[in-house]
């Protein structure tokens, strides 16, 4: 009698994920992502989000260089310029200029 190897939990999860991705589209994943986000928001405080943001930022800084931050800053600036007018920049400029150092 041949012994069969048991599948690990990780392998089972990977196979299940592949099967699910074949039968569900982008909208399915967006919907479950929103549902999970709402559930997480109800069960965690601000400190939780601060901590995961800190961890993510540290991880990103270890795996990316100065050019990465330059590029994402430029992309963010371009996106902001498309949705905000001159008065927005005047307002944030005034706030920055009056900030104490």
C-alpha cells in the first residue's frame, strides 16, 4: 500500500486561490477587499493603522532607492495638479510658509 503525502495548508490555499481566480473577475476581488477593509476598520483602532503604515514604510525604504521616491513624488504631484487649482497650491504654500521650525 503506497502512502500518499498530505498537502500542506499553504499548498491547499494556493490551489484554492488559483481555482477561485479562474472563476471570479476583478469585481469579486474588489468587493471582498472592501468587505474585509470595513471589517478591519470596525475591529481596530488608529494605532493599528499607524503601526502597519510604519512597518510598510520601513519595508519599502529598505527595498527602494532615492529614485523610487522621486518618481512616486512626481506621479503624485501630476495627479494632484489635475484635480486641484491654483488656490489649492496657494493655500498649502501659505500653510507651509507659516509652519514653525
